[in-house]
C-alpha cells in the first residue's frame, strides 16, 4: 500500500479540510496509509483542530507535526476554533512534534518508499532538506529524501504564464525562500498542481454536503458554504490516484525556479527535469464530480 505524509497550511483556507477528508476516507478504506501530518502554520488551535477533524472522520490518532515558528503565516481563526472546542481533540500543539522532526523520524523509520503531499507553504520541507544528521538518522535531509521519498505532490505555483505568482510561494520572504530551497535542493520528482488548475473547479459546500457535516461547518466558518476552489483536494486526489494520466492530466516536464524577490515562478521545459506541472485533459466538471463523490 502507498504511504503518505500530508503537509498543510491548515487554517489559511478551507480547501485543506476538503483535501484532508479525501485522505482520511482513503486511509480509513485501506486504500492508502497516512503516516503523519505536518502543519506549516501555527496558532494555538492548530494541532487540536486538525486532530479533532481526524477524530470526527473516524481516523485514529496520527503523528502530527507543527512548525511552531510559523505564527506569522496564519492569522486567521475560522474553523480551527470550532473544531478545537468540539471536545473531539485528543492533542494540542504541546503534544505535536516539530514538523521537520516528524518528517525525519517517519522517513528514517520507513521501510517502503513514501510520498509527500504538500498543499501549503514549503518551509517545513525546506527545513527537512536543510536538516543535518542527528539522533533520528545519520543521513542529512537531502539523503533521507533521496533514499526514502518516491515523489512529492505539491499545490504551488502558477504555470499558465511565465512569471506567475501563487500564494503558497509568494506570500512572504520566508515562503519565497522556502520554495526556492525546495525546487533547488529536492532530489526526487515533484509534480506541481498550479493555481490555474484548481481555481475554476468548485467542490463541497451545501449542494454536496449534508447539514451537520463537520466539513460543511468548516467551509461555512471560512465563508465558503456554497463550495470552494479545489486546489488542495485536486492535489490530494491526484496523489492518491498516483498517476497524472489516470487522474485526467497531461504533464509538462522541466525545472521550476522561483524569484525570491517577487515570488514569481518560472518553468524551463526539459525531458529530464525533476519537476512537472499538470494540465487538464477534461472540463472542470470531471474533476469536481470526482472530488464530490468522495467527500459527500
Ligand atoms: Ca492549502
């Protein structure tokens, strides 16, 4: 069975919650194994709200990591409050591991290749790549990733124009540097799902989800009770399917670069590039229906 670590800027948008429902349901169904989750934003309710959502999905207590320094990356308190005070949370931030440690530990312990899904900012992955050998593993971050990670699926970038700007990359100096580090240092393939792919695909909301559904409450808390753009759930479903072609996409291969000053991303096409971005083969309803079928 394929195993995943999920990275999320939990709280910055509600499409992360839609993505996590897909992963939680596939994990519960035994189709994938979710080994852990790394949160790359930090407010007091971060770990508790994420765990409460997993608990309400019927998922066992999973290893959760957090970047405790990322307090500048999420100022929004929307669904986190409701979930953290729902009485379902089994942990708080204090119980969560450091995000980079979580990655290092899970990768060090892995006996099978692991895939990473990242639908938020890239500083924890950058921290992993820049990590040194320690008591967890004699391998530095780049070697750990090279030997243990099969592939990374990332919601980041904008690829329908040269020099496009997308939030997960351009938000701040920290996120721009992190994205630059990841695209330069990551030794394994990364498939990017860009802003332009998820923007026109609307999923979830009250046309799809029943009253009383925690996901609908979270979407309403965020202000998207009638559905939300599908950047993160499309990335999660693409990763779960595990094959761009089968998931309904063509791929363009090459190398991503990031302008640290502006947060713009660029793409140099090449057959052997470690990076790829996806392009839709079908119309938007194809992807929306595939997601709604899973989350409803
Ligand atoms: Ca996100």
